């Protein structure tokens, strides 16, 4: 089950990256940051499920950075 969860999280991150790379989604947009936050949170959870701490830390920081960018954009 953790592979399915992780695959969903990574897919969300890759779709956001692809859309940004091809000009379909601006990197500063709320939608881009939301996709990054959700994808990273899901990937973080999947990494937690398999007990792989380095990726738990990586994805938690990625999620926090995306949330911080969203909050900064609201000010």
C-alpha cells in the first residue's frame, strides 16, 4: 500500500514540475505550490510508512517550503 501512496505523491510532484517546465503553471502560483505541498505531504507519509527517514525529512521540508510560499503570497 505504501508504494501506491508514494506513487500518487510523486505523480503529483511530477505533474506540477512538468506543467511548470512547459509554461502551463507558474512556479509562484497558488496551484503550483498547492500541488507541491500535497505531493510532498503524501510522499512524506509513504516514506514514513516504510521507515525511510531521509525521505521523510526531505518531503517534510519540501511540504513546509511550499506552504510557506503560499502563505507569503497571501501577504
